[in-house]
């Protein structure tokens, strides 16, 4: 395989992954030059072995739940193995949507680095934080990446989940910097290439649904770093209406192209995976080009 984008997801975020796949092809001048694969946590039977078991995270112990919104995160580290440790891969979360052309990343000179990703110093109190939610990988340089082995280490306490996720065990000389526009956290600008709706509580397709993710307990987490609870409450509207409109405009195109059906969306609504007014939002969506045109005009 060459020029492959891996979107890692689970059942809860499948609608986002389908929209992400569509956006990547739509926004590329060379859509036939890339392959886009959706890799689901459910496709890896190994996760069933760990349901209900404790794993190490941020120095404390958490209980693993496969139905958590972000149970797909370790799947980020499976692409090099899936690629046979050859070629390049882009890895993104299911809440990352293309605004620019992903081929710009594949064509990039990586300067001999194994990984390009966005630094996020200070996030979660870590100066060494690397955001792995969007990465460009040289798979031949990542032969030590093995998801199953690291899952085993995580549940044995030999590997802290947080250290794994932020690449703390990687040799720093092998990691290069990805500009913010290639993992733009809830910012849609004229220069944005990959828009990441990273704030879980305001993901545009979840507004009004019951919260289904586990969060660190405020204050208590200061003394018990592994503490986590499923918070009460519901998802909030995204503060930028353009980003909500963009998602539903992409989703409307997915419907028109047959990449998803109204029946599929009704099933997703029934499962509380997408907001219950999703079809109404699709019908009133202004269109992708109209939104991006507004963004460009505003920046001019």
C-alpha cells in the first residue's frame, strides 16, 4: 500500500469517520492517488480481552471500557504494522476533517524523521506532549511499533497510557513538527488543512446527546491521577456555527453519494451516536463550498 490514510474509530464515532473519509477524497486534487481506510477498534479482537481490566494512565489505574467514546485511541499505532512497515501513512482521529489537500503531506520531505506530529507543550501538564491525533508516518522507520505488545505492557503497568499516546518513549530526534494547520484544534481558518473538532463536549454531531466519555476528576485527579468518571450532562453546541455547518454539509454529500443512507443515520441516532436532529441539519446545510468561501472571504 502507498499513500494510505488511516482513520481510527469505534462504533460511537463511525459517522465522523465516514465524513472524514469523504472530506479527504473531496478536498484532494488527486483523490485516486490516496487510499483511505477506516480501522475500527471492534475489528481488533484483542480489545475484548481487556474489557473491565485496569490499565495505567497518568500514574494511576483506570478501568478499561470498550464502550468509551475514545476506546479507539491505541489503534493509532497499528498502521505501520498494517502497512508491512513500508511506505507512508497518515493517521487521523475520526473527528478530523480535511479542508486542504492531504497529498501535500504525502509529498512532503520528512527530513529523515519517522514521525511528523503537532507539539502541544503544556497540555495536561506535560511539556513533552505530542498530539498524535494527526500524524505523518514513515512506516519503515517504525518497526518497533506493535499495538498488541504495547496493550499488554499497558495493562501490566509497564507502559503508561499517557506516555504511549504522547510518544514519550520515542527518541526525540525521530519526531518532526507538524504545523498547527495540519491538526487545527476547533479553529477553521483560511489556512486550515485538517480541522480537528477535538473538544469532545462540543463535537457538532453530538449536541444534546448524553455524555459517553470518561474524564479525569477535577481536583481529585490532582492526588489520584488515574481517577476517572463518566460525567453527567449532555454535549453542548459547538461555539463556531461554521464548523457545525461544515460537518453537516459534508454529511449531506455523503448521503447524495450513497456513502451513508438515511436508514444508517436513523440507526446512529437511535444508538445516540449522532444528534437526533441530524437529518434536519443535513437538509438545511448550506454546502461545503459556500462555507469555505465564507471562511476565505472573512480572512481576506
